[in-house]
């Protein structure tokens, strides 16, 4: 154990350790005062301490080295730097030199990269920045960022940084060597964006993003190197004007540097967005945005700050010689080389880039920092939208312009159609059907590329019909276009089954999104059949088809088949992809939602939480898929009455979705609807109604009036008004919802009897018994068709029918159905649930009408008590319960109690 | 799948200062780390050596990932993981030493890399034993070493876990390193 002697040794060690050898001796002489043993102890420890690099160097990065005369930088291989020995020169530049190095203590034979700053470049100011920055950089811990492991000041007083050694090739060379297609390049690049976003969130700007700083490892993992190093080497010019290094050397690479960097303006995260854009430019087009070889700095400044680079799609057909400093041609970039490296032809590549991809790149490279993507994440998310065939943010103006006449002529309703149309078309061109994994063989990827182009050609033809310039006067709707496409697909592409299946699948999804379920079903089924026949039993496209068909079946109420299909898709994806994987997570999220809808709450939760975890990790918090899973989880919390938890999740999802998708999006509308539902349940009717209106307005604009989601909004607005006691308004809303549902589904859909029951209920409350009776009877008939007799929904409807019978003086007929309903509902719901209170009240009124007063009274009082507790004194339901008691006492001949309750109601 | 919800629960308890929580967490973490380490050991080539602290952080990401961004929970977790890591590394080194001596494995030529691995193992075992002795004399400093070296915790995190000032951690770390270095070289 601790002894005084031990403490004394520690203290003394501490005191003398930092002193220079002479002072140490003096201090030890004094302190030990002839105690030779103590002195020997301390000296041996000091010796061990000085005997660095020690075993532990990797965790201890702050130790300073002694002064040695500086050595020639050219030949430092074999030299010791900190705990490392330099082994091989990797690269050398004006500011410093990068070596491959290895730890010398032999503990972990770990290869690292060491960046040594040339001693001539070191200024006191730089050393200070170095210390501050190193701490920030050491905290960057992201799987796509090369990690800063250590750093210090070498024997020649020059700072050095120890970095994770990445065995990789620059991203542009990697993509070309692996012949990655445009989609594969985009997916890889998206990861780089996420890494940059991660650093930006931690307030680290890279400042020098370029292909040679983005290495791709053999397994395809990108690693961003040298984060923030530029800041260590060069202070902001705007920040510290007096610093010599910052004016002498600017930390950028002209090819990828933003105008503001070249001008020497304030550097923000926007410089990284610009450079990312420039990198993407080269990855897609094979050319650099500007030709800056052998230009002077002022010429470069003029070009970059005043000219806009040509759109990527236009340069792919050019031939460019890249010359070295000596004026000799180093490489020639020509259309065939470029397109071959992307697994396509020059013409196809040009078509692929033209439009959305051009817009995305140009948006990132805008002259004005504030007009670029607001964050690297937004950049990534736009790429994501492109890949998924969703509308992108970049260049929306241009698309609007193209459809300007169409929109102007057709006002609000049709501009919604245009939006729907655009997303449909984007969906058709999308890569949903394409191979999603790079490891699927290259030739398959190429075939996919061809397919995607076929698809887009097919669509361009469709569009030609709809082009406002070509067919003035008659504007087809999205539905018309789809019908046209679906009609044609039967006769076209018969010899290309996969392309045909891809089109059918995409159109099926489009029909589904428009709420036209029968056509969606036909197309998705057919697509699945073809895919199975052509691709064999296991394929990611088949999993996608299964999963989308399951979504459709969920929407049409066929939960059994939806569950089977989703589980099949999940199993297939698990067989194809390694976990965690976003497509597996997507399936899990869908399955969780489905299980929840089937009331299997406990089974649902782990799927939803697992999906959320994966999506947060792989896609980030703001990704639409993550938001969707949050929403599904919120639904589950709602079902277990955790309203605050549900509200918080929905608000998070809503903010993220608005950011990622914009305000006018069906997902945003769904989240608003759900938020309204939670607030309604919490009793905040006014706010709930406000959000529900907002949701309905978006839905009507984006989806059109005849859409099941619009029916949902109407139904929920009806519910809010019902609880407010505005029965007339509730009736109107319920009727609108019902009319839409009947138009869309006919009668054979579970949503129809549910809607009928709601309408019947409000008609009862309004005393419109003649109208209520056929409505409730039909509701009961239809519900019984879908659900077993002991299902709570059947029981609840049966209770309503019983109530109607009581209200219309047919209590003897009501007694049996109400009793049955009460027994079933009591098994399903907790005693204080409003449904229980409702059915007890109805049964109580029934018994009272049958003059079985003793049995009736406790039921009526209990109904009042729990309604009061649930809904408060002024709620219409509470007042209804009180009225039933008044009638009861009156009939029983108890005037005092009647008066007492009347007084209570009057208040 | 990982045992994340369980870990999250235990972490919450740790955060509330429940001393039993660490004991509950250790087996969970040990298991996770062990399977991770096994994978690394198996795929390990000369270029990609095991980085224990990286493993510890990976284990954290896998077990508690996403569940909590709370750095205090993270520090507590890493503290437990550090203990587990030490155990795993030393166990592995001992096993490899036994295997070498047992001579029961396939016959490869003894190249440099193997000698180096051997030296590392010996050193690790020596460190473990010396650290054990340090623990007998001065448990606090032993813990500092364990957390810093095996757990990859920062000074601030160590200070938080042990409830001492960062200065104490800093000087303790320096002293303990010197002492261990001396003790270990003494035995050579």
C-alpha cells in the first residue's frame, strides 16, 4: 500500500523531472539530504523517464524533445521522430514532407504516416496554431477521415503530425481504375461529403480538399486526409494580416480552390463545399473545371473568380492535353477514355450528366458562397435524392422555368400535378432498379447503366408528348402520362425484360404514390414476376420489388401478405448485404411499422429501434429515412400512450424532413398529420387543428384531392371537431373523407367501415337517427367481413349500433349487443379507456330505459366519472354522460337527484 | 445483434454512480471486445496490427453506439473496456507464448515478424505483471495507466472516471510510466 516514502518519491520526481540536468542535481542534493537510497530511487526513475521514446508514447503526445541541430530534410529516412522511425518518403512539397514510419518501441508494429514540416517554414505563430489545431483535429473520429494519432515537435524544432497510414489511391485514379459507373462514383463521393459534414459540425474546415487528399482503400472505403492541416500551415489572411507565412504561401490547390480562397477572403465551410464540387466535377466529367496549368496567380484569380466553368455534360466530349511545367503533354483526356472509365459511351455519358447532375455540380461551385449548398450534408442529400429518383434541390428554378407555362396556365391544382409529375419522372430515371452494391460484377453494373439510359429515353419520349411547347393547350396530368407509359410498355421493350421490369416497377411505385392502387398492383406484380424469371431467386432488385409490393399491400390493408413479403425482402437483403446496411434497416423499419399496425407492439419495437440505430449511424440524423423510422417509432410510443415521447420524435423527424425534402412534400404532410394527432390526444385541439390543416393543404397541393392521405386529414379534422363539440363541422369532414375513400377503394377496404363508424357516431350525437341507422348498419356489416366477431373494432361498432337502438327507444333490442360489446372491449382496453366509458354509458342507458335501475346506475356513474377524468368537465362526452344520469334519475322518480345533476350540468 | 439496450441501461446506472454497474458491464464488454479482437487477430497482417484503443472505441460504438452521446457515460464505458482490453491482450499474449513453446502448431519458418510478435508478447506480459505490482503499492496510479494506455482515455476523461483533478492524472501518468519503465528494464 501507499507509504509516506512512496509519496515522497513521487513528489520529488515531479519536482525535479522537468528541470535541466544541472538544476536537477542541485535540487536533489538539497531534498535528499544524504539519503542515498532515496536519491538512487529518484535518479533511476528520472533516467527511465528520459529514456524515451517509451513504451507508452502513443498515448502521451505532449512530450517535448531536446534541441538538436537541424538536419538536411532530404535524407531523413531512418531517423527517429518521437516514437517512430521514418522508413520511406511518401511525398514532399514546399511546406513539408510525408514519410511512412513505424513505431520503434515494438509494442504495436504500427505503420503510420508522418508529416514533417520543413524547419525553414516554422514560425512562432505557426507553432501556436499547431498546438491549438492539433487538439481539435485529434477529436475527429470518423470512419471516412484519416485519423490524427499523435503529434509533437521534432528534434529540429519542427512540428510533426502522426497520422493513420492509409493504403489507398486518390479517388479520381481509383474510380477510373475500377471503372466505376456514374452511380457508383456518386455513392462513393456521398460518403466523402458525410465525412466533411462531420468535421464541419466540429468546426473544422479542411481548406484543401482535392483528389490526392481523398484516398480510397482497396475495400472501397474513402479516407479524407490532412483535415485542417492547411490551417496549421497558414493562418487566415483576413484574420492575421501580419503573418509572413500566410501571405507568402496560400494553402490551396488552384484547380479546386474557391474564388474566396484565391482572393484571400475569409474562409468558411463554404470553401470545402466548392472544392467538393470541383472534385465531383472531375469524377463525373473526367476534366478539371478550369485549365489553370502554367498560369500566373493573377491569371488564375481572374479565371476562377470571374468565369463559370463549363457544365460537366458539355466537357465530356472535349479533348484536353494536360501539360507539365515544361510545356510537354503529360496526358490527353479524350471522350472515349473518359466514358470508357465510366463504363459507357461519350454520348450516353453526356446525356447522363446533362440536367440534374450538371445542376448539382454547378450549385456546389457557385461563385457566391451563400448560394452554394448550405452544408456538405445538403450536398450529400441532393446526390441521394438524385440516386433515389427524388426531386433535387439544385437547379429547381430551371425545371420550374421549363414548366412555367404549364404551371401558370393551370394554377394551384396543376402545379401540384407538375410536382407529382416531376417526382414521377425523376423516379423513372432513377436508379432504384440498379445494382446498389459495387461488388456486384462490373458487367452487371454496365448493363444497369444501359438500362437506366433506356429508361430515361423511354421517358424523354413520353415527355415529348407532354412538352408544353409541342402540345399547346392540352396539358396532360401526371396520371395521363403514366397511363400513356403503362399502355406503351406492353408493346415496347419486349426483348429487354429487365429494362421492361424496371420501368414497370417504377411506374407501379408512381401509381401507388398517386393512390391508384389497382394499376400499381398489376405493374408491381408483373415486374416481380419478370425479375424472378430473369434474375433467379435471390437478387437485390427482387428484394426491392418485394419490399415495394409490401408497401402497396400495407396501403390496401392486406397486412398479412404485406408482412410475408416484407419478411421475404428482409431475409433476401440480409443474405445479400452485410449488416449494418441501409437497405436492411429500411426493411426492418417497414416491418416494425407493419407489426405495429397489426397490434404486435412488442415484436415491432426491436425492429424499429434497430433500424433507427443503423440509419443514424449510416445515414445521419437528418436523412429522410431516419426521419421516417423516427416517425414509425413515434407511432409505437403513441400506441403505448407515451405522448410526450411521440411528440418529441415527430418534431425531430419533421425538422429533419423539412430540411431534407422542403416544405411541400408528402412526408412532411404525414409528419404534420401525426403531430396533430398527438396534440389532439393531449387535448390541445387548436394547435392540432392548425397542424392538421397545414398537412391537408400540402396533401391537396402535392397529391391532389382524390388521395387516401387527404381522406385521413379530413377524418382527423373531423375528430378534432367532434371533441370540440362542433358536430356539424365533424360530420362534414367525415363525409368528405368517406367520399374519397369510396371513390378510391370501393367498399372492400377496412378504411371504409372505420370511416362509416365515425360518421355514424357524429350523426348519433347530432340526433340524426334516421341517417345514422343505415350508416352504422353498413359499418357493422363491412367490419364483420374483415375482422372476427371478437375484434375490438367490431365490438366498438356494435356498441354504436346498440346506442342507436337505445336512442331510438328500442332498448330491448340493444341489451344483448351492448352486453357482448362491453365484455369484449373490457378485455381489450384498460378500465379508464374512453371506449370502455362509452360502452358502459350506453349499456347503462339501455338498462335504465328497461327500468333495471339498480343495474344501470353504477354503470352511468362510472361512465361519468371516467369521462370527467379523461376529457374534463366541459367536454361534450362528459356532458352527454351527465345528461344520461339526469334522465335516469328523472325516470326513476328521484327529483332531488335529478335537480342536483341538472345543476351540475348547468354549471 | 448487439446487446445495446442492456448496455445502455447499465451505462445509465454507471452514470448514477452505481458501483455494481461496472461489474455488470465487464462481461458484456469483455465478450464484445473479445470477438472483435479475435477478428482482428485472425485477419492481422504485418501492415494492419492490432490497435487496442481503436478496438475499445469500436466496441463502444458497437455496444453503445447511437444510444448515448453522453461523454460521461462514454468515459465510464471506456474505463471498463480498458480493464477488459488489458485482460484480452495479456491472455492472448500468454496463449501465443504457450503455443510457441508447445510447438504444437504448423511449422512456419521463424521470420522477423514472428520474433517481433514474440518480443511484443513478452513485453506485454511483463507490463501486466509490473502493473499488478504497481497496483499493490499505488492503486490510483495503476488505474491511470490502465485507462490511458489500454482504454485510450484522455486526461480529462480519466480525471472524471477517477474523480481526481486532471493535474493529478497528468503527473501520475508521467510518474507511473517512469516507474514501470524502470521496473521492466530492471528485470531484463
